[in-house]
């Protein structure tokens, strides 16, 4: 490989803040909102032009899993005139989320990409960004990595793992929408094993046989717009979401599947005979990349047994192991889609958010410490939004008290969370 030498240069420090949130998806939204509400000076940077991540730019169909209380309950209540209980209206949601951040006093900077981390020994002291304004620096007292992929933590040197034992990661997907659906006859399929018998055969079996591999399952969801259906059926496997060339290849694969998926729906699924493409996600949906080593690794037994940790910071989370097949369409064999029964919601401890070897940094979202299987449950948007809620409060308390996260009084953290509708 050839190299070039980048000349040394001075980078202007354009902002100094208490809490810096990198990434404006559901987790970053919750973190910035509640760090600001807890009294800190907060800045959020986001590489795209919208807050909300997969919920908005990714035109996700609905809130997956169950999460009670906290930031998610607040957002869903405020969006109730925009969407039903589960169905997401991405366009109205991106307005609402941005407005909530501005009203909380968060300094939101969109169109700004994280480029590098500023270290003071083993402590994160800020970041270098790239934008239309050039290369700039932002310093902070606490940083919350809400990038999904853990880009900041990785650049800082925090140890991590990817995927299952052999490195395989869940597939990527581009969501899209079709209009022209006869809603009186339309069928919807919320799960990969939901099906119907048609004259040509079982629908999910037809999908495996007729759709372009590695696509092959049928997932069709109602939208907030009459006659429009949101579709989660494109599939790209053997891809690493932290590799830009893989991201480009996955984008190509998924977009090329869309026309054939629409032709399949027109031919086989009642109500979709006249459907046509009207929208597709601005960003590809990446389900799994880095999971970092932390003070504790959440595992599948913690979830299935609904363990209550003494240092809980996220509560009332409930979802099965949503492991998409690493090798093709459908769910992985260990997903336990049919047999998994969670008697009570589970909690997530503070220790999962504190990376080993690095200070001044909190993990947030699907990058926290957990096993491959546990990750498939806690990675969904309602749960990561309440992770952000908790990390915003923890980061703000660290700044106010000049303490590290594990030096904080856990009872005081719990009291702050209870005041904001997070309870056991």
C-alpha cells in the first residue's frame, strides 16, 4: 500500500462544551436531550442532515420491541398526533426531535462528520470534525459515543469485538415505501414467520424461492399515509458496517433488489397489484458492528431471566432475540422467535456503558458491552433511546461533580432517573 504524509497544521477549536454527543440517532437524541435538561452545556454533532437516524433518515416503519418510561415514552406521547402507537411518520418525527433538542438548549450541528479523537493521556478530551467549514476541533469534559458503530471509542483505543464468534454480523437493509396499495385488501406481515396460503403456495416459501438472494423474507408494514406501505425486505450479507467499501457494496445490492421485490409483490400479494416505489431510505440500516469491552457484558441470560441489577440505569426493556440470519433471509436459528417468553422486562447496568482503558467516554446505543445474542434484543430504537436518556444524566452528573461515572452515587443516579419517569 502506498502512503502520503499529511502535513502538520493548526486546527481551530470552534466549541468548548460540557457534554459532547457524537451521533444524532435515537440514542444520541436521548443523551443530548437529558444532558441538557440536567443542566449541562451540550453539543450534538451528526453527519447527516436530520436527527433520528434510522427512525427518520432510515424511514423505519415502526417502533420495535417494548420500552416503558423515560425519553421514549415522552417522544411517543408528543408524536401521538403524528403517528399511531407503533407506526412512525419519519418526516414529522424529524421535525419534532430537532425541535425538542433546540428547546432544551442543545447546540445541534448537523452535516458534521466525526474524523478523529482528541486524547489527553487515556482520557477523551474532544473530537476533530470535517464539514463544509473545514477541519475543526470541539473539546468537552464528557463525550457520549452515540455513533452506533462506536467510531469514537474505537479511535480512542477502546477494545471491542464484532458479531458472533466467527465474526459474522447481521445483514444490512434499505427500507423503502410503495404507494398504490389497495388497503381494503392489503396484507401486512410483521414477523418473518407470518405467512398466508396463496393459490401459488405459502407466501414466505415463495419469497425464499422467487426473490433475489440473499433477500427472501416478506415484511410489510402499514405507514402513516393512506395507500402507502413500508417494506423491510432488502438484504445484504457478509458486510461490515465499519468498512466504507462494504457499505457501498451493500447499498448497491439492496437497491438492485427493490425492483424485483416490487414485481414479486405485484404478482403474488393481494392488494399490491398496482403498487409502485415512492421513497427509499437515505441511509442503509446497519444492525450490528462493534460491541465494546466494558465493566460488565450483558448476556442473554440477563435478558431471558429479567435480571435487575443494583446499578441499573435502563429499565422496563422487553424484546426477543431479533437475530437476523447472518447467512441469508429470515431469522437465525438461535433467535428463539417462537419459543422465547420473557416474564418481566429487563434492566441494563451502568457498567455496560463504561469502556475499559478509556476515560471521559460513555458508550451509548448498540455499541455497549453485550454478547452477540443479547445485542439482538437491546439494539432496537426504543431501548437505545432510553440508554441515551440515562447516559445524558450520568454525563451531566460527572461534569457537575467532577467525578468519573463509577465514582457517582448510584442512588443519586437512580433518583435523577426516577424524576424523569424511569422506574423499576
